[in-house]
C-alpha cells in the first residue's frame, strides 16, 4: 500500500536560487553531481540521475513551490507515479526546504531512510556553500582599494603630499626635492675668479714705482739709525 512522508532541510541559498537550480538541466546536474534534464514549464517531462528518475512538472510557483510526478526505475508497472512537493520558505541562513513525498510504494522505503539526504540535501548544501564562498572571493577581488585618509593641507600651500596622492598615479615630486646639486662658486665661474685675481695684482709701472719708493726710504732709515740720539740732561737736584 502506498504511503507518504515529509522531510525538511535548511539550504544555504535563497528560495529563488533553489527554484532556478532545480528546474535547470545544468544547475540540477551540478547540484546533485549527476546528469539531469529539467524544464521550468508546466507539463514538461523531466529526468534525473542519468534516467534513474523520470517524471513531469505538475505545478510551478516561482520561488515558492515545485510539484513533480516522480518514479524510479525500481517501480513496478502496477505502481503509479509518486508525487514530490517542494515548498521553499526563506529563513535565517538560507531556505527551509520542505519535501512531501506521496504515493510511494510501500516496499520502497530507502528514499525516506537516507536516500533524499544522501542524494539531494547534502549535495545541495555543499553546492550552494561553495557558490557562496566563490562569490565572496570575487567580491573581495573586485572591491576598490582603500585610499589613505585625506589630511588638511598645511597653511600656505594646497599641494597634496605623497601619502594623499591619488592611488595608481605617481606622487608629485615635492618642490626642491631630488634636484641636481648646483656646482660650487669657485668651479662655477673660473673666468671671473681669474679676472678678479688679475685685477688685484699690481700693474708693471706700479711695481717699479713701489721699488723706487722703497729704495729712497732705505737711506733715510739708515741715516736715522746712524745719528746719535740726543742725550738727556741730568736732572738738577733741588737746593735745600
């Protein structure tokens, strides 16, 4: 006699993401790890797990509800199709997926006893968790680099310093920095220095006049040296 059961699982994805992945051939295949053929049209035929499961879309409410007929290759001819109803409810941390499986042949209890968890819930959790990590890494790589805080310009000037320069552009060289040193004054103007020395040196005529003046001064000095100095008269004593 057929029976029904209900299972729940929290999937780290939004209801819309689960809805779209379930009804997409590629998404369903990647989500479960096995080939699937799906459709988002009511009445379309579907299959999963490389044909082990076949069925048809019975009712579709985007982002909320999926109803499909569902039978496996283990169903006997006299068994009617089972029906799965997926209800998607947003909760903290993702989506609460509630699965109701009805009209299941009595002798096929493996789906309830771990089949859905091992073949759908656990792979879905791993699949969407990995997608979330990849999206987080991409967002970090695409995030613009943080710029250094702007400081108030010093009084008397409005130029930016190297710390506040725009990222990606070379900082402007500060005034007077890394300039080529100027040559020393002596090396810078050798001609002027030589001319100055020449102007200080006495002219030839001036040299001759200086020699004559020195020659005249020598005899005068000699005569002055040979003339006896005037003797000082002894001081007379005072009479008592």
